[in-house]
C-alpha cells in the first residue's frame, strides 16, 4: 500500500492532535518583559510596604546599648538612632552584659543618665579584629558618624593559639559592611587589598568579593543583587532590635545634664554587688556561671604566641581607624589571673601579650587604656572573660576621660601623653 509522505503537519492531523499555535518573537518578548515588570513591582512593594525602613524609630527608647543580631551590620539604622552623645564602641560578647547581671554596666551608668557620653555598641560574640576593621571602615566612610572618638575593646581570647576563633569568621561576615569598605573613597588600595585577601583566606565566597569591588560589569550587577538581599535581611531584624531596646529612664527623658558619674560611689557599690553575686567559689565569678561552667576550661595550656594573623588584623584595624579619621581608644582587658594560673598560662606569657598590644597601639599612634594590672582584682570580671562590677566602672571612667580630654590613671594617649 502506498503511504502518503508525512510531515509535522500531516502527523498532527493524522493523530487528531490539536495544532500548536505559533508565538511570534515579539509576543514572547512582551511576555518576558511583563513578567520582569511584575516581579519588579512585587519586590518594590515588599521593600516599601512590608519591610521597615532604616530611619528614626520610637524615640522613647535607647538603641545604643542593644545587643542583637543584625544591629551592628546596619550602618543606616545605627547612625539614624544613636544618641547625639553616642560614641562608637567596637567589641564583641562583652556587650551582652546587661544591668540585670551587672548594674554598673554602660546601659545603666551612661544610658540612664545624661552624662554627655554614650557608648554605642558595635559587635557581637566571635567578632574579632578583622570584623572590627571592616565595621570601622564602613561606619567611618559613611559620612554619618559625628563623634570621631571611638573605643575598641580587645579580647585576649582573640589571640589564643590559631588566632582565636577566626574559623568562625565566615559565619559573621557582613556583605553590607564589606562592600562599604571596598567602595570607600577614604580607605587606601593597600588596606582594601589586605581586607579582601584576609576574607578570601577565611572562606568568603569569591563571587561576593568580586561583586563588592565591581571587578567586571557583571560583578557590578551582582553587587546590586547582593546588597539588596542583605539590606532586606537587616531590615527584617529591626522589629526585634526595637523590642529589645530599653525605655529611657525618667532622668534620661528629662534631658537635664547629670554631670560626671561618681566613680568612687560606683566602685563601692561594685564591691558590694560583686560579693553578693559570687558566693559559691573563690574566683569572684558569679554563681550561675560557676555552677554551669566551672569544669569548662578553654584557657588550659593556652598561649599568645601563635596568632600572627590576629595581630596583623589588629594592626589593620588601627590603620583603618586612621584612614577614616577615627581616634581610637584601645581597651586592653586583663585576663582572670587566678583562673589563668590554674589553667597553666604563665604570667610571663600573659605579659608578652599585653606588651604586644601596647606596642601595636604605640606604632599606630593610638591611645590605650591598659587594665592588665587588674588581673587579680576581684570583681573586675564577672566570669572568666567578661567585664564585671569593678571592671565596667574602670572602663567607663577611662572612656569618659578620653572623650573629655581629662587625665586618667589607666589611659596612655597617642604619642605617650
């Protein structure tokens, strides 16, 4: 039997299948453009109508002393809501110490009064020198920080074997802060290259590093996408920050100046409160911490000689401060002498660490408040790491004197003054 030649049309008709409508290139292009436009409008609505903005929020609260995820990365929010008397203070987990634990903490001594000084907390646990350098570069380059004196609280644990917890840096990396550094007109090419190299060494995605620097036109497009995504992430965290912010005390809300805090009275109260909080051990550590953690000893057999990367990052932090016009006060915390003795970290080892930090400050022309003589002062720390009752009073006094250009027994100013 003869067969008729078959083509696409013949097969369709022979099988009874519906014919496929022909779509012109113009129609397809229009459909794609409409889809993109709809997506864009949806994202715009999400940005404008769903997410909170980074501007001023409830003025009855105090945001300088909030320790919360996402706050420190959000330069626009922090600078919009910090106190007029706020001074950026770069640190890590010491900012978690609230007045519920130590009533001499900055939130109470400065935040509930009008002493003319506020400490605006920047940083969270595991933020070490490299993170601080990036944050300082972002804030310093923003053009939104009026008070140029800052404090850097240096934790000894950053300089443990292997440079502390640098392996956690990739979990703390902030694209928003990093891109602000890479796009800063104030930071030198040398400093930017150092920051980029260190981020790469610590596991940050090469695509993000290239995007922030606009290596290619495609990287510039990626930067816009990464920046928008990170901005949305940070803005989504603002409601939690606002909820955690303490309400201003009546004294604070009045706006009436309260003058310099009574440091002697605060130290006397610190002694009393410390004694009451530390009853089940001979180390001056608060009871709850001792009960849960007395068998945990990360300091055991530590040293400060295997942290070359951290020392270099710390030097970079001081260089960043210089380039963006910040005048830093480096707060040198003491270790817990009694605890380090039983952990077999020798006094000589500890003194070499303190001297290394002092030398870095002197080389960079940075002021420092050296609290290393207080290793054995009971209640300087509230646990084995964080400032406690007496420690906070001494730190606050040094910072107050630094800001107001007053003499201070702990303070060595830039140039050795």
